[in-house]
C-alpha cells in the first residue's frame, strides 16, 4: 500500500514543480514590480504637462530667470562661448568683454 500512495504523491509533486505551471513565476513577479515602479515615477509622460520657456536678455555678464523657472542654456555677446550657470537660475558669461547675456528659462506647466 505504501508504494501506490508514494507514487501518487511523487506525481503530484512533479506536476507542481513543472516550469510554467506555477501561478506566479519569477518573470511575472519582476514584470509586475517594474510596472509598479515606473507608474510611481514623475517622469511618466503626461498629456497635461508641458514645458514653457522664455529668453531673458540683459546687458553685462549676468542674466537671471524669474521665480519658479530654471536656466536650461545661456548665450553671450561678442561670440563668447564660455559661460556657467549659478544656482540653477542665473547665467554668467566668463569672457573679459561682454555686452549682453541671455538666459533660456523653462518650467513645467
């Protein structure tokens, strides 16, 4: 009597261990976790959010963005290509002679 019952138990265990028959495979768990993580990110494209940008031009070496906006690029007069961004809101042209500085300022709307 022990042989048939052990044989049936072994068949049941083998059936449960067969790949692809488990309701939650490792691949499906990983895929679910990745989807959950991506939906929680702010980087998901949203049709209601758009980037709005303006250019602010000032004489001299500095040009700053209005409150709530950040610098995304700078341009300098006299063909100067050396500039840096200070504090995320101000363009600073580094050449010795500068007549104007433009800051490209953007924010999400």
